[in-house]
C-alpha cells in the first residue's frame, strides 16, 4: 500500500512546497521505531541531563551522517555490504538487550555507558542504520537533494522530541522497552532480507502494521510503583486516623 503510494507519487510533478510536508510526514511515520531505540540507548546513561545531552549531540552527528548518506545514496545503494552491516548492528543491539534482560535486575536492559562520549556514537550509528531504509524511501519521493536534506533535518528534530517522550514512557510502561527492541529486530531483519533474499522483504504496510501492533502491546501495561517511589502527595494523603488506630 505505502510502496504503491510512493511509486505513484514519485512520478508526479509536485511543487517543492507540497513535497516537503510529505517527506516530513514519512520521516515521522518511519521514525517511531527509531525514536524508541534511541531513547532506550540513551537510558544507558544514569543521569537524565546526560541522556538529553546524548540525544542532542548524537542526533547532530546523526544528521551529518544522514547528509553524507543522501549525497552518496546512488553509490551506497549499490554496495550490499552497507545494508548487511546495518542489519548486523541492529540485530546485535536486539541480542544484547534480550540477553541482558535475563541476567540483570532493574528496568533498563541493554548497553550501559560510563560517559556521555560513549553514548553519542551509539546513538548516531543506530540512526544511520535506520536511515539506510528511510533515505531510500525519501529519494523515491523526490530527486531534489536539497529537499531530501531539508526533510531529513526536520525529521531529525522531530525524532529528538519523540525520543524525549519515549524516555519518560519507558519508565511508565512495563513492556515498552521490549516492544521497542522488537521493532528494531523487524527493521534489522528487513535490511538482512534485502541483502540475502529480496523477494522475502515485506511491503511497507506489513512493517507499519506489525510495528503498530507491537506498540499497542508495549503501551498495554503500566509499571507498578514501589512504595519508595510513591510521591510525597500520596504519602501525605494517608488518613491520620488510620495511623492512630494502628498505634
């Protein structure tokens, strides 16, 4: 469905001002799984301020890498090793997450970073791996390089805000981090199939439907707060008569 829309749209001669919103919308739709992956990686830093800095700086580097990918897309798409490396990297992230989930206590399972500068490359290269798919889609819509770059810039800015939301939601919903890595696995497998067995690559509508269903499951259960995590307002609202009766 989405594949057919993009093919038809690519043959139409629209004004640039009309193409740009389409590129931005595609970036937003195709970046939901990217955003949750980046949020989960940023959570590998303990401090929330460092998490925000890692996302800001990591996505600046990611945008520079995206521009390089856009400028060399015609050449890169002919070298299957790039997609294979991207697939291997994403599937390695998934393996590391679910391996650690069985060995560690706590809410976050996956890469942990002792410093900001170790998290930034991980964020940048994760976005680049996702971009191998989204940049190809953007180029199918428009052959104007400046337009694709502008759409990519706005998409990266939107991605930053989406990742910030997901960082908060990862603490609120029990299954959301696992759901995020499951969508990363889907993208990694899609890249892998494009290299080894192109006829097995699922169409975009199958990918988007699967990701939507996984996200529904991810948001299906809220995290139960421990007594020590209860807010002061909840503690102060305890009736004093109950405390007197217990005494």
